[in-house]
């Protein structure tokens, strides 16, 4: 029952290039299947860390072989360069991701925070008691405008501006001057 879990953990530690914990090492020494799994992972890791050989499938002087050798060399050099990154680089990357996550949370909080908006709109509608009415009536503040009326004003203003632009651009200037005189 525990063997598949141990195999998974062995592969996990070997894939992350970390040493196996002592308890997992002891389990590998006591179980042959785990020992074989660890040995296979060790061999695979050594082969992957070794510099690519030129005598493999990339032999020959053909164009394809030369291109494949070049790609293999560049991949190996890039991987070696990445493996030499400083330890603190991971800390900086993680700190940067934490700061970015915090910024997203704060932006979301500011965007979704509606308490401030409700305080500013409190003066728009007021409930006034009326002795003749049983429920009360709504009194609308004087500075309030209907949003639909404002939108219609904006549309009319934009249309007038567009017509003025078209008239200045496409109507002959002699015709416009005659209208100004009249």
C-alpha cells in the first residue's frame, strides 16, 4: 500500500534535485522495489546532467545533423545557465508574486468597496413625513438630475459637434460665409 506513495515521493524529490529525507532513504534500503526506483532515478539524473555527446544521433556532416547539434548545445548551455541562478533569485521572484497578488487584492477591494459611494449619495433622496399621507413621500434634492436626461444632453451635444465638424470640413467656405452674413 505504501510502496506507490514512496515511489511517488522518490520521483518527486529526484525531479526537484533534492536529497531524499532520511526516512525515505531507510525505506529504499529495506525494499528492493524502492531501491530499483531510486537507482533508476539516479541514473536518469546523471544522464540528463551530462553534456550531450556528438557521437549520438547527431553524427554526420549533413545540415540536419549540424542544426540538431547546435540546438542541443544551446539547450544544454541555457539549462546550465539557469541552474546557476542565485538562491535569493527564487525569494525575489516569490516576493514579487506576493506583492502583485496584494496589489490585485487591494485594487479589487477598492473597486468593490461600495460603502464610500453610499455616503456621497445620501443627500439625493430624503424621506419627509407628511401628515396627510400615511406612508410618507420622497422629496428629490434640487441638484439631482435624471441620468437619462443627462445622457440625451450628451448625445445632442456630440451630434452638434459632429455636424459642426462636417460643415467646416466638407461644406464650401463661401456657403458658410453667406450664412454668417444673413
